[in-house]
C-alpha cells in the first residue's frame, strides 16, 4: 500500500487536488507521502485496524512533484470530505501537516474542488453585479470608492454620522466600520447603524446617489444573527464580519439566512498569522476560494504590494481570479483593496487589480489636508481620471482636491 503514485492522473471530479510548497531535507516524494498519510488514513506506525478496503478508498496520493518549485501535488479522494462542511475540508487539506517534525515549512498554495462539493453552497447573494446594481455602476464599470471610518475606534455614533454625510456627499460609494469596532459602549451598534444610515439617506435625497454602509456584526455564533437583525432593522445596507477570527461559517450563516437581504463584506483581520510567510501556512487564494463559496460578496485581498500591507502582486492577482472566474455557477465576489491607500495610488491599483475592485481608503481620505470631504472628492477624481486614461497630474490641474492630495502624499 503506497501513498505515492506518480502515474496517477486524478479525475478532478473525484478528488480534491492540492499543491504544497515544502521545505525539508527529505526527498519530495517522501515529504508528500508523509503529508498524504497524515491527512488521510495513515499513522506513525502500522495499525491492525487498517484494511485494504479503507486504504484503497480513502488514502490520499502524491501524484506529482516539482523539484524546481519544491512542491508536491496530492489528490484526496472525494469520499474523505463531508459535503457542506468547510471546517472539515480544512481539517483535511490544512490540518496536522503544519506540525510534522520532518518539515521545516509547508504551505498550502492551491486547491481545486470538485463541483459536487460546491453544489451545496449558494455562494454570494449579490456578488459584483448585484453590488454594482445597488450603487448604479453596472454600465460605467468604474472601481467603487470605499471609506473606512478613522480613527478605527473612539468616534461616537453622532460623529460617525456627520462624517458619513461629508464623504458620502463628496463621492464615496461605500462606508465601513473597521475591524475592531463592534458594540462598545462609546459607539453602540444600534445607534451607530441608525444615525449613519440617516445621514446616507440624506445624501441620497440630495445627490440621487446610493452609498452603502457595512456594519461590523462580528460576534459569537449565538449573537451573530441577533446583531445582524439589529443592524438591518436600523438601516445597514451591508453586513461586515471578521471571518478569519469568527470563522468562515459565520459568513455562510449570514449569507444563507433568508432574513439577510444585504451583501456580506468579509474583512480578513488576522489572516497574516497564517498567510504572510511565503514558505509556510496557507496562501490567500485558498482563503479567497472558501470565502466565495461560503457566501462573501466582498473580500479584502490586499493591494498588490502598493499600499502599507504585505501583499505580493502575483498572489493578489490569483485571489482576484479565484473571486471572479467561473466557479460552479456561483456569483462572483468583489475584491477589496485596502491598507495605506491614497488618491495618488489609484492608477497603479487599477492597473494591477482591474476596475472590478473596491478601493478602500481610511487615512487616505481623512488625512487629506483639506479634510475628509475633500479626501473623498480627491479619491473620486483619481478614479475618474484613471477611467478616462488621463494622468492624475493632468487631471489635477482643474481639480484642487486631487491636486492637494498629490502634493500631500507625493
């Protein structure tokens, strides 16, 4: 009985196919063997309870090694996986293998799932096209301009509402709580959702533009839906969840509940604990795949190395492809760029990430020398210039908000 079969050509509808980068003194096929046995039916020694029937049905197989990349490809029989259980899937493809003493490092870089596994999921309720329809950008296809309230905590509901009016009126499409703002005493969720939503209603009446607001409802499983209900009842048009912390199942619970008829914005706080090191952990494209399957309509994917957060351009582009390519009939999901973004970076972001993206700025709006309203104007002007194919410097000649932003963050 062998866990290595380099002649195997696994049927993608009968196997979950994975690729791991590995760092070990052992030969690649031996490293792959140890991962395959640990994550399927093997043990550290032979056991009397193993049968040929169990092995033949459920043993994972190393079917390819790549010396140039130091990677191994492993096919896991579909029968190993419980339909509809994302947690169990991760326990197989990303479980005990990270603790194997024979591996200095191992990174799950890619996974391909049979259609039969994803069929039990509805995916995003809205996706890119649904969110574009809500905002009114289905024809012009420009990037959406997002704004994160700053400082991330400390503002009162009334202060947030006043700020929401400023930036909503001046061009933002989407506002969101930051990851650490939930239901603290200084800014209760119910009051915050109500007052900010009232401000955005005022923006809509004055400008005929719809500005969405994502309320952070991250909480324990037994509180999550209660907070979602309160947020929606008080005007929230998007729900946000810190899914790396609360678990991807929190995304699915929100997305599949019939009372939740708003998009789900997935924040990735804590992801770098297991995605940042290029030699070890889990690649973000894998997380992107699972987030979309679970029902996330929007997902932070990084800035392709352009902003303040660590994010390699090739991996960000792979994440975007995962969110926007065909996947068993599921709707696409909106990639979100955030972290150290200001108007001067917009052309580079669009070049790297495309126009189906939410360009999310916090300090890059509120730090504008003329205030947050002008920061929002500058972001909108930067997007307009980029879509017109005009340099920011040229466009700024007749747009003072953009000009001051460029001068401030040169």
